[in-house]
């Protein structure tokens, strides 16, 4: 299964990554692999997660409080979501 999502976070990249992983675990996702892309000079990034329940891509940006919305999608939409986000940020990974 494939999921895409949007998150708002008052935190920096590293703490946002951890907050997204924590919320996904609360929603029943296991985390076997994760990768985080962000652009150092832009206030947003992309968290990728793989696990038994499926693949998750979450685009995050700065906000007043932490929120996370997810929706199930198909592989093509999932791949386009990742490609568009990385292309826009020309992101570095960490």
C-alpha cells in the first residue's frame, strides 16, 4: 500500500522527522527504513518511510503546531508526489 501525507510542524528538520515517525507508529505503521530530504534554506522537507504496512511519503512545512494528514494512493501518484517534492526543493538528504 502507498500513502502520501502533509504535516505542519513548529520544529526544525530533525525533530520534525522524529515527530512524523512517532505519529506514524501511533497509527500502526512499523518503520523498517526511513529517509529524510530537506533544503537547508527552505522551511519544508520530505520524509519517506517503508514498512510492512506500506510505503509512506510525508511532505512537511513549518506551522504553529504539529499536524499530520495521510491518504492512501496508488504507486504512480506516490512516485509523482516524491519526485515533485524533491525536484522543487532540490533537497539534500540526511
